């Protein structure tokens, strides 16, 4: 299966290039800050308007499956992320280490988790509920986990909780409250509003990298640290996929449920992560904090696309064999 680069990731990389060549300076910094604040508030308002918390929580009837996904997302990943804080500074700069830990605190993706579950012929309805619940809870759990894990390392300022409530939680709850009034409008214009989502995220990335460039943050990166970061992202994804797959098997889930658990429990959301990082991590180091997430995002898309395609083909062949009454091919 040929895997193409994610077009949105290409846009992110272009934005990083623009910020590197033309960073915001002087009076423009204040304008960008105000625009980022407004964009993040709008983004989370739309998240709240889209997500049906009642339907997602109602789907928790399959509590074992959803509990397993949440445990992988908000327990397994953060525990794995803690290990990077043991690495020396010369091997992995502190902002990159903080970025890995932050990555591990994020909720699952929605779109790609559901898409890969469908390609692999897994339990798509369960994936929809699991990913939705993960994102609803992530609005609160991600900042809390980041605070607990990074407070002692200097990668997070606990005083940011006021900003979190004002810039993330309040718009999200406002969107939830407005959902009965604007929910249908948001659903009808999903494609157009996705441009608002992506534009907001690109603005956050520009602001973070622009500030980092002005402060000379790129001088802290070395080829060794980038290779170490790549290795960490690969290991994190591999461990998450193996543990969720084997754990689901040990808990007695059927094949369709195991597929949903593996894909939902191993993903991290770029769409949620970048704006949350924009609130939690101020200063020039914010540019390095988001690098692990951007790298992990592309790795998870490429790896899981190939895995989903392979699993889907194998399950299709098994279904064909069963329908024909032939011996199954293991």
C-alpha cells in the first residue's frame, strides 16, 4: 500500500518554514497573540458544538472496551512518557522531553482512529464512541496530567490553569451549550468549518515557531537529539500498539473490538494537541514542545495505514474462506 504524506502536515511544515524566514517581530507579536487567543477559543467552541457528549457517554455501555482505550490513552502513555525525563539534556533537550510527555497526555484522534478501524474491518461504532469520549475528557485530563507530570521538571507553569479554563474549557462548554441551536448548522457546513479548524492550528504553529526563531531556539537542536526524538516516537507507537493488542486479547475481546482498541488506544490528536500546547507552554521553548507531536502524528498515520490495510486484507480473506466453506487461512 502506498502511503502519501498527510497534506495538512505538509501545510504545517510550510508554516514552520514561513515562521523561520519571517517571524513576527515588534508590534506584530501583539497582533499575533490576540489572533491566536481568538482562534483557540473559536476552535474549542466548535469542538464543543460538534461533539455530542450525551451520545458519547451513553455509548459507554460497552464500558470494558472504552475503559481499556482510556487506560491506554491516559495511563499507559503518560507512564511511558515519564521515562524520557530520565534522559540527559545533551541527548534530548528539556523542551523536547517536555513535548514527549505532553504528547503522551493527549487524547486519541477521532478521524484517523475511526478510518483505520474501518479499513481493518474492526468495530467502527465502538471506535466512534471511544475516540469521542477520549476527546471530551481530554479537554480536562490533558492539562491536569501535563501539570502533574511536568510541574517538577519546569516544563509547565501550574498558574496556567486560569488560562486553560478561560481559553479552552469555557469555549468548549459554551459550544456544548449552543449545540441544540447550532448543531445542525455545524454539521451541514462541516467541510467549510474544517478550514477554520486548520487555519487556527496553523496560526498557533506560526506563533510558537516565530517566537522560538526570534529567541534562537533552533541553535539548541542537534542531529543527535532529532534522531533520539524519532526513535522515541517510533518506540512509543510500537509499544502502544503491542500493549493494546495483547492486552485486549488477554481481556477476551473479539477481533473487531481488539482492532478498535488498538487503533483508538495508540493515537494522539494533533488537532487537539497544538492549540492546547499554545495555552500551556508559553515562551520560545513552545516551538520545541510541539515538535514531538508533529513527528508522532506523521509516524502514526503512515504506520497505522499500512497495518490497517494488511489487517483488513487478511480479515477479508478469512471472511471469503468462511463464506466458501473452505479452511481458514491463519
